[in-house]
């Protein structure tokens, strides 16, 4: 991971071209209870192992990507467009 | 009040030109005319065919990301006409003044580019484009020939890019010239 | 006089002399020499002083692991401390100086530390220097710090250039010895793209020390060149990173007397390799015996290297200490060259010996000598007169890079060495680095490994060499030798000796990592390349366990140290970051603007005129001119974003906390964008140019951030919306034309009706300009005046600005800069990121009403009502004026209630922005003050302890001019 | 054994076999307090529990060697130049404890108040630092604003003439400085051990067992250990240990690299931070320039970083001090940090009445070590927060009482 991220649109690109936001978390429904919003904004599973993060290819195609990777080994399992599979 | 036409000033009007560095001319840097540069944005799920058909000239369409292209170079028709022709699938954002294009050509052009971008140029086909970083600068990189490339950069950074290319090209004896 | 140079042999160009100096002494060598070999050739054995005890030291290796022979080379800005003489190629007029000695290398006072050494054992710092307490900082620490370090860095600017580059290849081969060359050849013949890097000045590795293999070496190199392999000598691969990217540094011009300014002195390579073969060889282990650091003692492979590559004899009489066949081979070679071998001392089972030198079975007891070796006492045996010792304590594979990504070295009982996992993703290990010995075996292994590596990426390769047997059996590490209590060095440079390690173990620091930190063993510039294995053996004995159980300390980049310069590349000085120029930069420059860095932008700050002596004078004039007549300000640096799509309005409605869905075409609206946690992120105006086309402006500071935020929302949160976003910041030159005369001036160049009725406050439309272009005109105001912002295609910006200035000349229009803009907006009570500092919510700024109570959802809606965000005592925006109009206020001052003591508990807020208001004739400020919105009129103290000021002041409304907004609507 | 000038002298003369700095006992079956994490904070907590509160039936369980976490891999900077009232008194207490530390625990951790200088490159930065400096002054903490000439006098080799972002001044805290990081861990370990605390390395806690809503015992790689109270001080691993008790924290774990140059003769005698890029630098007492920059940006437990970051840091370094160009970097390493959602720490109780939490130190918890240990010990011993640590509550996120010095919001990699 990280030195070269395989962008699904641009191919392998160096870390410098990306900006990381953090965990991929579905945004709660507008009418979700406030506790759900608090958890969404503040709480993180933070596992030592497989994790999905939002990375932005800010120096490339400017797409938001879902990077599935291992936080212990830095192995990248998959990189997909964030919009993929969404309605 | 201006009785005369307003005239545009090219971003690289005062850029350095001449020969720099070691003898030889491994690479030539040329400022390209600021004639046309439109960004096309496709509505998600739109078939790109009409847009692809719209282009003309050498590599006039540069893919810069999913659903996004730059339409570059000399062409006929105004943006409004093109927009009308391409609606509603595509929106056009005029970037003619927003980005400045330069070309790099010569046997050392690829080596020079490798000093800034991690794109594997051996895999970039003629006509292919990549949105990437050159050092700290975002560029749209396109291959226009076996040893020829074109770079588009935000106008505000055009001089910085120009100077950086000359600096990195000294090793190859770079020639820099206006369009 | 080059006393130790052999009359023939070596890979030198003897036809050319290279002059150089060491500690001011003029010497010479030849092309092909390193600084170390040239010094040795000149009989200069004493090359350095050690770190702690200032022991006299010579060279011990011929490569990058050298811990002793570090010197400062170069002059002025090119001064380079701690340079390994073994890696520095000789160039004409090279200046080298020894380090860490006073007054001279020969007579060094610091050597007295050696006498105190029994008190300066491992960790002595931690137990002493505590009494009296005040002495630590005044006495002890300055002494410790003065003694620290080896060389002295220059404080001058480096005149040379550095560059970086990327390379991509199918196979990267690290190390150009037998294994690496075979790997590269195998891959290149198969048509793979290959990069071969070696830190040496010549490719060949161990083959270079073996004249018999030179013809084969030449053949292989020639074929590699014809096959188009990228050969990178003088290139050290220093780190292995994620994504199979390797960092390497090429010493492009370090070997040249006068580097060309047209090329870099060093080049940083980032090599993205699909596969790599690590063929980095093996490091010979020094032996740990008393006096093992006396100049004249080196490893056997170093001896062989100097002999064969530079034709330098290590001494007149050489004793060879060996554990295994390496010393036997060397002894035979030396005798063949007619050099005297005083004795061949074998510590294990060696092969048969037919040479002249006496073969002694024993272990070294003590080496004797001061600045140069005199003799060697064999433990319980004879004393051998010798001025040089070549020692071979077996070999440790060089596995650093293979352990940079988390893999731990594993002890191999068969190889008597720590090995790295041989098969990792993207990396295979070959040759001596995998524990093999023998030229032929390494060729075969390199070839086989390359074929295996290529098979992983689907390429078929025929090994260029077949398998071959090894020529030696591996030897176990020896640990401490001999019974004497005298110092036996393990880490030469840091003066860590065997007893330091046993002491550390006894004090509870027996873990390899703790022992390292307590004794500093392995922390010197060579990072324990020579010593760590011996340290592990000594700790194992002290703990009564095995070397395998002790293990090695963590390998980290850099394999060898890398200059800041190479890592920084061209990003230095003025080019540290690119400069972003406004399309009106030339216009402002012509008008004499002073510029200020704002992020990467240069913005015009003010426009001094003849006769004005300080910036304040210029700014006051600009402000007053705007309020009285009109001014033009470059606001092109604002972020500008075009938003298209049938759902663009709905999208904006979710982005801003206030409503945007019903914004009519042709109108602009001020919006507040929150973060999901409820705090304000950014503000700006967004205009609707068509039903499905908006034009957003952001603050200069957050232009990129807002763009990224919008993209996130569009792509990751609501990909179902038809919304498309393009940054247009650079497309438009945007200027504010503000002041009571703005309309009449602008009307002279805009071909559209600008009357209040036709173009009211917050109108936003495309308009034709005289002169034949279209612009986008917005009636918005940051200054509080009747004002417009006009955007024109960037290339026309300067022409349009010139035209407006000409049009406004009769009214006395002036150009105003960012400073005047700030004064104007503070007078008007408008906020920027000085106020929107990431910890304020809309209500804090008096904008609570902007938060839509009806929208079901927008970013930031859901956490906005937490108790901490709704507390009426939160800091709220107020104005502040000094009671004494002559007293200036300073931003960053805090606000205290009148009469309250200056304590943190009494802190009520702070001044976010201040200005001298030429309009009011005194200082004014905006501030965030607890419950401030209810406290207008209250007297407070503006406390600026940094400047010893406590200024009586009054809280006011934050709007200092035109509270009814009459000017805006005029 | 007490260290004194005499003991060093006598040991040197007699060559007497030294005693271990701390005992290495086998873990007992049960302790009054089990502290998970033998880093600076865990060891300091044990020390103060014993020394201040007389609680000595305590074990510190450490999965690696003592001090193998961030205490052993940080850039050693101490300072108390905090802005917000939730932080400022806490860090100032820590500074005061540093000032007396050596005498207190009879171990020379080389506390070196060589000053911390933060450079200013813009008016906005100066304004922000003036706000901060005044907050410090309000609490009696030393702070001074320097102008460009004053900076030039103390750091003449910064780039004053050709800088992309000109140096306009600095804020300085003279009492800030550096401390020999490993020695802090060793000193607390030794002091705690001498007072009866068991320090147990290579003992990884793998599970936390509960009964009737209370923690009863921990499962470890060296067996099960019962405890009356359990205290977590696992820094970068807080997410993992908290999860063992069913708690999800407002924390992400990120890697931060640090670097050291080859040893040099005295080059710089203060700590200095660049204001126009991520770079800070000081010189260790061995002569190495110790420096660092920003975190890697992605969640990581890997204790290693990437090349891009060192390049970025070196660029900033050379931009700040052009002469660094020729200095060589010796080693790069990384630690994994508990980056909290507002950049400030947590010292609090949890939903389990006998489980205590110390976390969220980000890249700045070294300087906090003494105060963190004291305040955490206070919380464990008295079941009530120490007055200077009252704001470090776990529920502040839900309640909206954030302690966000940078105003970056809930994105840890921006803090
Ligand atoms: C590169 C770098 C530079 C830094 N620079 C500074 C600086 O200049 N100034 C500053 O103030 N701060 C700095 N910091 C931050 C500071 O080091 C940390 O905030 C602080 O050390 C954290 O507290 P600690 O010492 O208790 O953590 P640690 O030393 O990390 O202690 C936590 C311990 O818990 C152990 N542990 C974890 N899980 C378990 C388990 N399940 N069972 C048993 N044990 C476990 C770990 O092994 C570790 O030893 C820096 C950090 C890094 C990484
Ligand atoms: N006699 C013995 O017992 C013994 C033991 C080990 C090796 N050897 C001999 O050494 C040779 C082994 O061949 P080999 O090819 O495995 O090793 P080698 O030592 O010949 O070559 C290794 C090369 O790698 C280079 N290198 C190491 N790390 C590097 C890095 N990070 N970046 C760039 N370059 C780097 C070295 O400078 C060297 O040139 C054989 O001839 C073998 O006989 C002998
Ligand atoms: C303040 C400080 C100074 C250091 N100085 C050195 C040094 O001079 N030489 C060295 O090899 N390592 C030095 N290190 C780095 C350590 O060797 C080691 O890399 C670091 O403690 C992290 O441990 P690890 O690499 O074993 O994971 C230093 C570390 C710190 C925190
Ligand atoms: Zn991409």
C-alpha cells in the first residue's frame, strides 16, 4: 500500500497524488437518532487488519475511491470508485 | 470606454526562452497558443460517443477522469454552439484561460517527464492522456507522438512549470521557445 | 611518495595523478582510487578518532559499512562531514580533514577520556550529572553536547543541484556482484526491462577483488549494455517501500572535482519494480578481541579489495586471522604477489595450507600498538610481529532491504547467519545475500532467482548460468575472544565494547533492543553492519541463550545515510513550493504593488505611491478612496467552482446550511457551509447562472478543500444526483469594484444596464463588455460599499483592469490590495477565516438564522444542537474599540472582564482581527467573546501580556459602518 | 540501589556487579491495579500510584520490551505552549514535573530546556501565535514573540534571504526543550519497581474478561491475571485494547515517522519548527539531528512509513535551513499513534466502573508523560479526575465540548 495505489481509473499512482479522508462509513439517514450521528462522526472501529478507507485521487482523476487494505501489513486488497455500487 | 478591442495576454508571454544547459538539444519546450480548452463533464451514465465524435484534430480529446475530458486545440464553433449540440448529456466548462498548454518533444522528453511524474510513460500510448502530478504541480499529460508530449497546467502555475521544466531539462540541453 | 602502492596491478589509471590533501598534507593517488585506498597507498593509516574515547582509528573495510574512516571532505558550501573514505572516489584537489580531534589527529586531548573509561561505561549518563540539580543545564550538559557528534556540518548554502526521478521496470536488481549480474543478464535476455543498481563506483561486487574473473565481468557488462539494461553504478538502494517502490540515490557527480551546474550532484530514484532481486552480498564479520581497533587491522575482504582493485598493500607484514577458508585464500594471494604473511591464524577448520607463512591454530589474545599496529599476541601462544592484520570472522548476509517492510530476520543454523525470508511479495534474495558462497554458486543462484522472479509476472526466462556448488561452509559468529579485560570493540564508531554489553545485560537491558539503546551499539552511522552480529553473540552468552533467541535489532531505512539534498531534490529555496500567480499579477506589478504570500498565491497587499513612507499610509489612502470614490481589488485568488447538472440546486441545498433550492437564476446568495460536526467550514457566494448551472466562490484558503468536499459529497454521498463540478479558479480574473462611484465607472465598460433596478444588490449575470468579450458580473460586496465583482476570462484580466482604471480615472479610482480589503471588511464586520477558525458555529457569528430549520438534511445539521454548541456563553462575535482612540489593539489579545485578574479562568475570548479604521480614526477589532452578543457596550480589558499591555476597551456591535446596509443597496 | 556520584565512582573502581535497574518478576495471579501498556504513560502511572497514592500491588503489562512503543520512538520535544483552557494547565503541570523529574526519580533523563521556537511566516500565523502566547501568559506560562531580527540572532542559518515563505518572526517558549526519551521509560520503570510495582515485559493482553459489569481479569500471552482495577494506557493500540472491553473509541491509529541524521558537532541548540511546511528539528545529546514532520495520513499499525513523507520532510528541512542539504539522514522509523477526533487526549472512566482509559495522545503525548501518569493515577486511586485533567472526558464528543486546538474537526489525520 501507499507508495503506489492502483487507481481504478488511472493505474498505479504514488501516494503523493492522493488525499486520505478515513473510514468508509455510510452516512446515517436524515432522521437517524442523534446517537447514530455522533457515532458516525466520531467513533471508529480502527481495526488492526482489514479496513476500508476513502482516498481521493486529488492529483489525478479527482475521484473518491474506496481503498480496502490491511492496516497491519499495508497490503491493498482492492480499490474501487466510491460511487460504484451506490444507487 | 475602451475604444480598441480588449486583448488577451498569454500567461507565458514573458517566460524565458532560448537554449539552456549542456550542448545538444535532447528536448524542446514550446508554449502553445491559448486557443481552445474546454472541460466536458458527462452526466453519470451518459454514452460518451457523441462527445468522441465531436472532436477533431490531433488528439483533441483528453480523458482526465471518468466522465471528464478536455477538448483542446484549434477548432471551429463557439462553446455555446458546442454546448447546445452536446446537451443534455454533457456540460462544458470553458477552461481556455484556466489552463496553459506547453509541448515537450525530443529524444529526452520522456526522461525529463520521469523527473516529475510517476506515470509509466512506456505504457502511455500516443493519443493517451493522464492527469497526474509533475513534482508539486497538477498537469494533464498527453502523448502526441513517439517522442512528443503536451502538458496542460493551471494558468497560475504556468510560469512555475515552465521554469521547472527548463531546470530539469538542462541536463539534456533544453531549448525553450514561444509558440 | 606512495609507500604502499604495489608496482603493478589494480584497476587504476596510473597514467594520471590525482592530487588531494588530508589534514592539509598534499598527497596524490590515481583515478580508480577511493580516498581510503589513496591514503593507505600513502602510508596514512591513522584516519580518524572514535566517538567517545577518541581512539586512533584506521580503515577497517573497503565499502559502505565503514565505521571508522569518516572524514570531512569538500569546502565551504560543499563541506560534507562524516564521509566514508572508503566510498569517496578520489578527485582532483579533493580536500579531506579528520574529525572529532583537538588539536590534531595525531595529538588529541579527547583521548584522555579513555583513561576515565571505567566510569564512562554503558549508561553512565543516566546515573550521574544530577548533583547539584542546577549543574545539569549549566555545566554537565554543555560539556556532553560539545563532545557529541563526529564531523561539523557547514552552515552555508549548498551550491549544487539535486534532482529526483521515477523509473519503472520488470526487474530491479540490487547489487552488481556475481549474483546480481547473473540476475540482470537472465532477465534482460528474456526481454524484461531491467534496472541494475550498485553502490560501488564500478559494477562487479566481489568479482572486482578477483582479477581472475575480470574478463568474465567485462563480457557480462558489455552484453548488459547491448541489451539495454539501465546500469546504475554509484547508486545505493536505500529503502524498500510499500507498492514495491525502492528508493535509491545516485551519486551523479560526487566523483568530479567541479560538478557541472547543468546536472544534479545526486539523483534520487524512486524505482517502481514489478519484481526485485536482492543480490547485496555479505558483510565480513570482524573479530572481537583486545585491541581490535588499532589502525592496520581490517577485514580480509577489505584487504583483498585494496590489494586487487587499487594495488595497495595493507602493510609490510600481515597477520591473517581467519575462521574458515577466506583467510587462506587471501594468504595465498598475498604470497603470490610477493607480500609477507607473518602468520596465518586459523580459528576453525581451514583447508590445507601449503604457503610460506606459519599456520597457527589459536585465537587472538591482544593486538598491540597505538596509532599503528605493532604486533599480535596469540592467546596462550606466540606474539607475532605484524603491522597489519586481515581478519575474517565469517560472513553475514546483507539483508537490510528485505527487512524494511516488517519481515524479521530468521536465524539459520545451517548458514550460521540471520537470513531474511527468501520469498516475499515482489522480492527474492540471491547469492551471498541469501547465505551462499562462491562466485560460481552466486552466478547460478542469481540467474535462477531472476527466472523465478520473472515467472511471478508471467515472463519466461532461461537462467544465464547453471547451478554450481559453493566454495565454503558457513561459520558461526565468534562473539568475544580472549580472556583479557581490555576493550574489545563491537561497535567501533560508538566505542561500544564487549563489556558494555555484558554490563547492560546485568543491569536488566539484556533485550537486544534495550541493549542497543542503553549502550548505543548499532546506532552509529554504519547501523551495526559490522557489529550487530557480534553484539547478539555476546548478549546470547550473557543471557545464557542462543543467538537465535536474542535476535537482531530492527532494520530500518536508510541502508546507508542519504543527504537531505537528494531527498529534497529541486524543492529548495525559492522553489520550495511552486508560485501561483494571479492573472492580474502583471497589472499589479506595473502599479507597484507589494505582494504577500497567501498559500501558494502571491497577492497584491497594497499599492504604495510616491511620497508614502509606510504601508499604513498606503492602506489608509486605499480604504478612504474606496469609501469616498471607488477602488479595484484583485480577488482572482478566490476559489471558483462551476456546478452543473439537473440536481445542482438540490446538491447545494444539502451542502449549505441555508437554502439554495429556490435561488432564482440571475441571483447570488451568501452561503455557510458546515462540516458534519456542525462547525462552519467555509463561506462564500454562489450564483445561479442557469437552472442547472451555478458559480460558487470560496475563500482563497479553502478553495481546494471545498472542491474536494463537493466532490466527496457528489461522488461518495449522493452519486444518484446529477451534479458535475469543475474548478474554474484559474479561468477567471475576478476583480472587486467597490465604492460609491463603482456603478458609474463600471457602466462605462459594461454593455448592460447597471441601474439599481436592472442590476440590484445580489444580481448575478453574464454581461457583454465593451471591447468584445463576455464577463460575469455579480453585485456583491465584501467592503460594505456599493460594489461589484467582475469576472473575465483570465487572459483578458489585465486589459479589463486597465480599462476600468482608465474609466475610473476621473473619479480617482485606486487599486487596493489585500490589506485595505481587510480593513474594509473589518469595518463592515464581515468575517473571514480569522473568525471562521473551525471552532465556531453560525450562531457564534450572529448567523444563527441562516441555519435552515426546515431542510430535512444538510451537511452539519445533525450535530449542531449538542449542548456544547448551543451554550449561550459560547464565544460570540463582537466589535471592540479602545476607550482611548490613540491606543492600538492587537490581534491575538485576550479579553478580560473589567477589574478581573489576568488568569486563564478569567479569559473571556480574544481579538480575531484588528485594523486601524481610517474612517473612524482609531483602532477597531472583531473578537469572539463569551456571551458577547448580549454584552455590547460593556467595558472590558484587552489583555496582551506578550506586550505588557492591558487596554481598557468597549464591546460593540461588530458592524462599524453602515449598519443598515444602505450603501450596499444604493 | 540509589544512583549517586559516589556509587558511579565506586562501581567504576571496584567493578562491582551492577544490579538490574528494575526487577523482572513472574506475573502474580492477581493485582489491585493492572496497567496495560509499558510505555511512558503506563510506567508513569504505576510510579505515581505507588509514590503519590501508596498503591503498590500493581502490574504493568507490556507486550514488547519496556519502552518499545512511542515512548521509545518520539522526537523528545516537551513544551507547554497550548492554547485552550482544557489543555493548557495540564501541560504546564507536566512541564513542572519535568523540571523536577531527575531529582524525583533519581535517574538522569537529561531534561534539557533548550527552548522551542515556532517560526512565523505570515500575519495570520503571527496573530494565531499571539493568541496562543497570551493564553499561555494568562496561565503564567512563559511565551515570547520574536521578530525577524531576533530570530536571525538565535538561528542565523535559517533561510532569511531566498525563502519561498519568508520568516517574519517566531514564538518561543524557553522552558520547552527535549528529554532523553528512553531514559524516561527506564527511570519510571526503575522507580516503580523499587516501590513494589511488577513490570512485566513480553506480556500481551489479548482479552478483557468481565463479570456483572466489572472487569475481573485479563487474558495475556503469559497467562490469566486477575485485577481489581484495570487501566489501559496503550497509546497507538488503544482501539484494540478498548475493543476488548466492547468500547469503540473516537480514535484512529496512524503512523508517524521520525528521523535522525548522522552525528554532528553542535549545530543547533534549540528546538525549531517550520511554519510553512511540516518540519521540526532539534539536536540530540549524541549529536544526531532528530526531526520529523506530518503523519502518513492513512490508518496504520505498521510502525513504518513511506518514502513520500521523508521527501516532503527533507524539502521543508532544506527550505528552512539550506545548509542541511549536505547533511545525511541516518535512520527513519515510525510509531503508531492514537489520533483522537479533536486532537486532544482522554483520561477518563468508562462504562465499566473499574476500567480506566488513558488514550488519544496523538503525536504529542511524550511531553504529557509525567502529568498523564499523575492524573491517571489520581483517577484510578480516587475514582475522580485530577483537576487539571477534567476536560479530557470521553463524552465530550457527544456533548460537543471539544478541545480542538487546530479547529480541524473530526478528521484525525488533520490534527
Ligand atoms: C515519531 C513520533 C514522534 C513523536 N514526537 C513527539 C514529541 O516530540 N513530543 C511529544 O510530546 N510527543 C511526541 N510523540 C507522541 C508520544 O510519543 C506519544 O504520544 C506517547 O509516547 C504515548 O504514550 P506512551 O508513552 O504511553 O505510549 P507507548 O510508549 O506507545 O506505550 C503504549 C504501550 O502499550 C503497549 N501495548 C499495546 N497493546 C498492548 C497489549 N494488548 N498488551 C500489552 N501491552 C500493550 C505497547 O507495546 C506500548 O509499549 C511522538 C510520537 C511518534 C511516533
Ligand atoms: N568466501 C566466502 O565465504 C564468501 C562469502 C560471501 C560472499 N563471497 C563472495 O562474494 C560474491 C558473492 O556475490 P554476490 O553477488 O552475492 O555479492 P557481491 O558482494 O559480489 O555483490 C554485492 C554487491 O551489492 C552491492 N550492494 C549491497 N547493498 C546494496 C544496496 N543497498 N544498494 C546498491 N548496491 C548494494 C555491493 O556494493 C556489492 O557490489 C561471490 O563471489 C562469493 O564468493 C564469499
Ligand atoms: C530521539 C531519538 C534519537 C535517535 N538517535 C538515533 C541514532 O543516533 N542512531 C540510530 O541508529 N538510531 C537512533 N534513533 C532511532 C532508534 O534506533 C530506533 O529506530 C527508534 O527508537 C525506533 O525503534 P525501531 O526502529 O527499533 O522500531 C533515535 C531515536 C530517537 C527517538
Ligand atoms: Zn485516478
